[in-house]
């Protein structure tokens, strides 16, 4: 029999991983606990395995525990479980990209081996992610004994585990925010600027498409230094100054964003010239 897995917190991430572990026979999903018994039932239906439970007291001992709860809840949930749940020799992991495995210290003191495993994916559509999970990178760190079990388990569902430094976990997560969230913010600024110039929103998106997609492809293929073009790469400070003034006059917060990005881009341009 595969090791028994309890899932605490079965939102998009928890239920996606639960379905994959169950479908591929990696773990036997046992108990599933969420904020309400109704959401636990929904999660079990999605996973296709497990028993919904209403509280910590109903959770049975398990070989492996996945805490797929909100970042700020990891420590309190771990402390609560450590108070009344047998954890000796269990493996416990959380799925946060922002918090390190040290958030589970209460469970470590209770005898568990702990780790964090962070899938680098957007989980907006759990069914779609579960169907296309193969090749997903997962940042992993924690106790050696926990990783000895978890790394092969995640590889069995198609993941590509990447060891990370627990001390740099917040910077690691910031990297994902830069690559995803802040990219959206920059694109929003570009689209709004086009519209301020009189271009309709649907046309603006089409204008942005080749610039954005080709630039991203060049960064991933050539690296940021080689991919950088435009006035700063050409050392055209006069054009940059005019743009800064015009954008600030149009919209103050977007002008501040332009200033911050220009300063970082001048640094990148200096690296480009040094290559």
C-alpha cells in the first residue's frame, strides 16, 4: 500500500496535488480537512479519494501530511496539530512559496520530518493544472529524510524538483512575483499609455502583443542583457527624460513606475555594455 496522506487545506493547490497523488498511486489520500465540512466534501469529490473531516480531532495518524493552507496560517495550523496529533516519524510539508519549512518547527519538535514544496504554477483552474502538471518545477527545501520521500513522490506526478535555500525563500518567492504579478502591472501601464495616446483598448492589446511576446522570448533565449533594446540601451538619455516628463504629466503613479524602471534599466544597460 502507498503511504497514507492527510490533507489539511484543500483549496486549488491542495486538491490539485491530492488528485495527482491519488490518480498515480503515489499516496493513499486518507483524511481531508478544510475550513468547512462542505468544502472538504467538495475537495474529496474533486480528488476522487479520501474522507472529509470536520476538525483536527477527527484526523487519523498518517505517514504524510500536506498543509496547503494560506501562508500566515501555516505556523498556527502546525502548532495546533502538534498539540494533539501523533506525528512521530511522519513527513509533513507545506506548499507555500513565501514561507520556509521552519514554519513547521512545532511539528518537527513533535517528531515529524518537515519540508516545503512549492509548485511554480498558477492554480486558477485546478482541473486544467492537474491535466497538464507534467514538467512543473517545484522549489523544495527541508529535512533530508522528508525530501528523500517527497522528491520521488513529486517526480512521480511529473514535477521537476529544484533545491532552494531556505534562508532565501522570500527572495525566491519575490522572483515569481516579478515574473508574473509585476509583469502584469507593467503590461497594464503599457496598455493604459497607448489608450492615453488615443488608441482603442482592443487595438492597444494587439500593438503590445508582438513587442511583449518577442521580448520575453528573447530574454528566455538570449538572457536579459542581450534582449535589452530601446533608448536606454542606446544611451539616449534625452529621449528617456522626455518620456519621464510626459508620463508623469499624464499620470503621476505611472510616472513613478517609469522612473523606477528606468533606473533599473540603466543598470541593466551598463551590464550589457560590459559583456
